């Protein structure tokens, strides 16, 4: 096996017998190596051959940026989820969950934990997946010495559930319609074009899937402490103005005014997307 591409010291890309890209991880496997060098097979810890080839670029981008310990911890959680859940998890789980865990850890270090306003519903409707979320918190604590709050078990549950969704999901057409409408509102409000390969865009779309499903299912949300909502509203004023446009649209088209919690999460995602696109333009 030869090195086809080096993502970082711990992640490389090689080619299988059919010429398909194969992501290989192992501590130090790419250290002081070059394209074309032979791979030290004794260092290989994991090989990823994703079914969906469109996932490869996003996965490679993610692996090049996150710590190796986070990657291997996410893999342990995903392998556990596969054992616990009937049916196949979409390859996107490797991107969405790994990215979320990394982001959650960074937020936690900064003292910015986000409460999960859907936690009650998650426990009720996705008990098996929520147990995986709790298992994930235990593994993260054991391997990374980071103790995340229970709310994060709920967010991890969302990623597990999302990886199980397919085209037969009820209301998929209407969900897509709502997602498209919100994406257009944000796009024209800030007058920019999305980078659909960016991680911030993928995060936003993932959030909108569950948000749209929530609107169509008419599920109610338990009110949370609005102190964080006020903080975000003041800190991210431009993103919040866009959220208010979304609120007006949803009231007019779906008779669904945004709750404070829904506004909170939309504003955070919009700000992250806006900031990344503004930075890339420069």
C-alpha cells in the first residue's frame, strides 16, 4: 500500500485494488511521509471505505482539522451505535457526529454549553438512541477527560436518528420545501452564495431537517431559561435580524411562530454560517 494523499500526521489516503480512495488512520502514520511512500501497515488502526463517494471530500476536510483522539472516540461511539440499532447508519454519521463532538468539546472548554430544548422529547421518542448518547458521554469522559452535560447526549441522539433517515421518511417532500424556504431567506438576507461543501452549511442543513420535522409534526417544546436567548440575541444581532425574517415567514405560511429556543438555535447556526462565508470572501 502506498500513500496517495496525506491529511495530517495521523490520517492518510491510499487507493484500493480498484482505484477507489481509502482513508487510513493511525497514530503517526503520516509523520515525515510523502506521497508515494509505502505505508507502515503496523501503524494502521482503522480504514474507512465509505459507500457514498460524495462524502469523501467532507470527511477528508474534517479529519484534517480535528485531533486524532476525537476521531477515534467518535469511531468507538459509532461502532457501538451500529451494534445497538437495527438497520444501517448512513455514512454521513462519520462527518456529522465527529464534527459535533469536536465542536461540543470546544464550546464546553469556553464555558458555552447549549441547553437542549428537545431533551424531554428525545428521551421519550428515541429511548434507544438516547442511551447511545449517554454511552457517548461516558466514552468522551473516559477517553478525553471532558465531562459534557446530559443535553449533549440529546444532541448526539439527533445525529444518530438523522443517520437512520431515508427517502421513505414521512413528510420528506414538505420538510425539503421548508428547508429550501429557510435557506433562501438566509441567502437573500445576506446576499451570498452557499458553499455547500462547507461544514457550517452541512451543520445548518442537519439542524433544519429536525426543525422542519418539528413544524410538520406540530410537536410542542418545553420552555427553557431564556437568559442564553437574550445573550445570543444581543451578541449576534445581524443573524438575529435574519431569524426574525424566518419567524415572520413561518407565521404567515405555517402559523408557526418561533419559540425563544428555536430562535436561539437558528441564530447560532446562521451566525456561524455568516461568519465563515464572510471570512472566506476575504
